[in-house]
C-alpha cells in the first residue's frame, strides 16, 4: 500500500529535529498540511507472503478497485483448491471493499496409487490444519492494517471453500459469513463424490466401493466438523447461505446438515435457494449474479457501504 502523509510526517520530524533551520516557512506549512491529510490507499493489487508455524509461506492477494482515504471492509474469498488466490479475479469490480484471496497450502494430485494413499492422507490433514491457521493469521494481519475496517470482515466460502469459511468465521468472530453451494456432513459428501464417479461404471457395486473409500478416508484423515463450528456462531454475526436448486456436487443431506447447524447457532441467518447447478469457475455470469446478491445482502447488514452516487 502506498500512502501519502506518512512521508510528510517523517519529513516534519526531521526538520523539527534539526531545528527547522534553513527551511522556508511556506514549506513547513505545506508539510504540516499534508501530514494532517488522511492517508490514501492506492488502487491496485498487493501481494504478500504469510508465514505459518511450519515454515510454509502462503501467497495472499489483496485487490483494491479505487483510491480511498477511508478504512474499507475486507471480503476474504475462498473457492476451489486449484484456483486459490486467483478466485478474486472472478469477482466483479468492487469499490466498497478490499477483496482478499490466498493460495491453499496444499493441492490434490490428479491420480493416486494405492501405495501413496497414506502419504496423501497425512498431506491433506496437514493442509487442512494450515488452511485454518492461514485464516487466523490473515484475520490478524487485516486487523492491524490502517486501511482495513477490522470490524467489518466478511468471509465468502464457495463450494470446497465453504467448510473453511464456516470454521474461520467462528474462530475469528468475523461479522459476516457468506456460504455459496456449501455443505456439512463431510463423510457423506466424500462418499457422494466417489459414488458420482463409480456408480455409472459399476452400478450398485460402485455404491459399495464409495462407502468403503469414504470409511477408509475418514479413518485416515482427522477433519474438523463444520457443523460444530457453525453452532458456535454468535449473535453479532450475520450469515447468508445460497444453495443451488439442482446441485449435483453437494448432496441434499449435506446441505441440510449445515443449514440445521447454522439455525442452532445464535447468528442471524438468511437462506436462499437459486435455480441452476453447482457453481463453477467458468460460469462468469452465474458468479456475477451470485456475488451481486451477496453484496446486496452485505449492504443491508452494514458489512459494506452502499456505492456512492456520482455527483
């Protein structure tokens, strides 16, 4: 972030320390006026590396659409594993907030041999823990920044990013949480993914294989429970859950499990079902429409300010 005013204050301190000898009065007046002016956060993209306890560095991107002297809310966006921080590029131009994305500290291989399953399970378990840690570190970083309104941080979790968004919002007490095509009941969701792949090929045997794969996966990987964290949300938090009517990726039971956990929390919950299938990264029009609805909801909840009318 480039700022105006900090440099002026430093220059004034230097002049005062030297007794301001030889400095024309008008220059001191200009510097003093600049020092009183609010800092300006410039439009553009900022990239930084966020160190984790293990030594892993997570790449973070912050997008600011316009210059601003105001402290803006932050919207942290979590999408699919492959897209990572590039998810912010899918979000329409936003002048009312700073968009934040980061690369997940783990990735899934295209193919896995049976001999690699145990090693992959350990990597996934570590990656899940570090993603939760990343959200905590990122929230602390945003809270320390002079250009961010730390009282108005919203986490948007889309698809695979939704469980992490729920956990992060509960742990960091973020004011806003938006869930798009999210899910709970991780064991059932994992089984559903295997069944989608194997049922067309093997029929009922595919369902049995999916159950075996899900059971093995849950034994090998210790995963946090999104529903447990959803129930911890507090009365000052706001949640907006959008489901797709014809979602082929998320089973109905998993959506309902998360929704019921959210209802049992103290948070203010808004639920909406939209026509269509599970959102995908290439569905730019769908993403724009979903984000528009989410932004309208955030404005109604005072999580972001309404856009300023041009005079």
